[in-house]
């Protein structure tokens, strides 16, 4: 009898969790750890079900909700000792942190805190290089999975863009299209770009993702170190502004040449606008246009890139994965979510600069096309 009881005692000392079977190292779990682990998994699963009502201002996409439900299910199996003795915990923690990287800041408490709590619950298990590797792979894999779903169906081809009746297709016909994006906006029909700018400027930083903010800060820091933003690159003679015609200037609701941060306005019609930026890596023109189709409006965003030196092509290839998988899908989908939720009842905005959210009212930081000089048709 004593011979049979010894292995059972050793099994208990080895820390086999409740509900588990013998063999392997399994962290012993007290009642307190069970409560913390169960509450953490309930929070993750609950947010997967109720996230769109908990944080209505941010986009809680279906792939993210399904991802959180799957992680919560795996977590319960791990907590009950039915799955992943050696790898379950690093997969859970890495998966939650990977989801946090590509989710809006407002979602982070529902992902980061449970990840930390589960790490505390599972402490006492083996800490090896293989466990760390599994956690890193789970982190990267889950982030890549969610960004892959987020970027699907947004990019459009250059021929499709060039088939549209856009002023940019004629003004910048010799500048190659680097990429183009389109997303559907529901709600009020025939919105203007000022309507969209009003909604965009009303957004909160909590709606952005850590990946977008970190990539933006990294690009800014690298640009300062290498001098990419130095004034010597902003050669007015190379600007696309010289192509803007008098008719374009008369139709534009914002003075061509107005500087908005790093961007210079080329033209801003009610349904199409173009800005440019010129630095030490590339000369980029960004065109935003609205295209009506039935009960939907489609926002089309395109990027045309002209090489400034030998680094342009290399630079664009390096940043393309970040732009195409992390930055623009996140920004476009969050903007569409905000518009679909709030923009439908946005009142018609004035295009004469008296509305604080309009393009024409934004401060001009350049001597080009000063808004103090009336355009044709104004002040008459």
C-alpha cells in the first residue's frame, strides 16, 4: 500500500494542477490563483463577446473577437490541466500581448492585465529558452494573423485607380502609383472631405494602436537622426505645386501651398484633395477622393511616389510591410468605424473656412498661397 502511495505523493509535490493527469511539471495552484486565473480568462472571453458595447468608440473587429474567444477557451483548458502543460502558458501570454500590439489603446487593459495575471498564476513552472521562444512566436504569430485579416480587401490596383475620373490622374500622370486603398463609408449620402476631416479630427489617441504609434515615433526619430526632415529637402522648384492650374486654384477650398505639418496642400476640392511631402527619402503625393456607389460612399486613398535619390526605392521597400499591414489598415478601418457610428448625423460643414474642422480653416505655416490673399470669387 505504501509503495503505491509514494508516486501519488510525488505527483502532488510535482505540482499537477487540478484536473490534470500525472507526468510533467505543472504549477501548483492555490485557490487564490484559481480565482485570478478564472477572472482573467472571463475578462478576455467577456470582452470577445461584449467588446463592441464596452468600447463603442473603437473598432472591435470580428477577427479580434474570435481570437479572444479562442484564447479564453485555450486558457480554460490550460487552467483545468487538459492542454499545454509546457507550452500553454507562453502561448496564452504571447497571444494576448500580440493582440494588444495591433488593437486600439482602449482595448489594452482587457489584454495586458489578463496576460500579466496569467503569468503570475502560472509562475513556478519551467523557465527555459524554449518557453521564451514559444511566447515570442505566439506574440508574432497572433499579431500577424490579426493584421492579415485587417488588411484584406482594402487595397486596390493601380489600373483601377487610374480608371477613376480624378484630377490627380491627370495632374500627376507621370508619377507612379505606389499603392492605393479604398474603404466603404455608410450613412449620410454625398459627404464632403471636410465632413470626413471633421470626424477624423474628433478622434481620440485611444483609438490608435500601439503598433501605429510606435512606428510613427520610430520613423520620426530616425528621420531626425539622418536629417531626412531638414529644410534643404523642401525644394519649392521640385514641388508638384507648379503643376496646379489657375482653375484648380479657383476651385480649391484651401489655398494651394498651405502647409499642414509635414504636408503641403496641392488642391482641395469638395470631393477630392491632394497633398505632398518632400524629404530626404521620397517625394510623395497623397490623394484622397470620395466615390459614390448606391447607398455607399467609398473613400479612396492613393500614394504616388517620385524618387529623389538612390535611397527612395530601398526606403519604400523597407517600410512597405509596416505601412501595408499595420498602419493604413488600422487607420482606415478605425476611421470607417467612427464615421459609420457618428458621421451619419454630422451636419453639413461650411467650406469657407468658418468651420473649425475644415481644411480652409487650418493654420497656414508657409508663405505659399497665404489664405489672407482672397481667391477669385471671394470678397466680391
